[in-house]
C-alpha cells in the first residue's frame, strides 16, 4: 500500500500531506453539515499551505462539489427550490465572467487573497436584510460565483443570505445552502479544464477526499438533527 500511494498522487504532493487533506475533508464536511457553513474555508486554508498554487482552487472546487452534492442527496426534501431558482442564473453569469479573466496567479498572491478573504468573512460587516430578497440573491450569486473562481471558498457569504432567508431553520438552511454551493462549484470543472488544468493528476486524491467528506457529512447531519434551531442559530 505504501508503494502504491505515491503512484496515485501528484509528483509534488507528499503522501503525508495527502493524508492530512483527506482527514481535513472529513472534518470540514462534518462542520458544514452540522453548523451550516465554514468547512470549505477551513479546508481551503489547509490546502493553501501544502498544495501548489495552480491546483488549490480547482481541486478545492471539485472536492466541495462532491461534498455539497452528497449533502443535497441526503437533505433534498428540505431544499428551498425557489431560492435555488433565483440563485442558478447568477452562477452562470458569474462563472462565465470569471472564466474570461481566469489566470494562474503566483502562490504568494493566492495565499494572500485567501487569507484576506477569510478575514473579511470573519470580521466584515453584516449583510443587510433588504439584500436577501430574490433580486439580492441573484446579485449575490453572480458576485460570489465570479469571486469563487479566484479565491475558492465563498460559502460563508452565500450562507449569510440563505440563513436569513430560511429564518434560521437549520434543516432548510443546510439543505438549501448545499444545493446553492453545488451549483456554484460545478462550473469550475469546465472553467479550469478549459484553462489547461490537468484534473487527471489529482483524481485519486479528489475521490478520496470526497469519500472522506461523505462520512463527515453523515456525522454532521446526525448532529444537526439532534440540535434545536436556536442552538443552530
């Protein structure tokens, strides 16, 4: 097994770092499923420390696509599809605009962008309630989908809209957020493939991280169903 593992990994990623990423994928999926958001940012922060700059955003996008899609499958009855109907067009607009500008940035600039984005998410101003209606959702989807191709984890911004729209109802919040993020991560596969990223080199790691994330999602949803809406909020 120890001899096979390096053959499944990219040349510039050590096996111990791959194991760290797989374990982190499980933990962060549990966090998002139980708390509504935050796991994607945590995973991105770890990936930025151990992965090549050009691979961080596309690999993160595919792992998050798998994680959120699995969460939708487990919670589809609680998804607010009206919100998703307003969210979907913005994903297309934002991803298309970003794909026209997509470039490979230096590692230092990627890390600084991710760090700055995490700081804004944690300590930035709250989103006004008036911006969480249908038109606000469309605009938020467009902007966050555009930004997502450059900094990766826009989940907490999207979750802020979803959380207010669902009045802190935990199951609807998590389910609708998962559906929204599944849509937002999907265009990354096409955008980065068109830009020349070789997904084939990372497929084994992506698959392992998605599988680990599925276990984390199951655990997180189990915890979510045991808590109250008040504690979730």
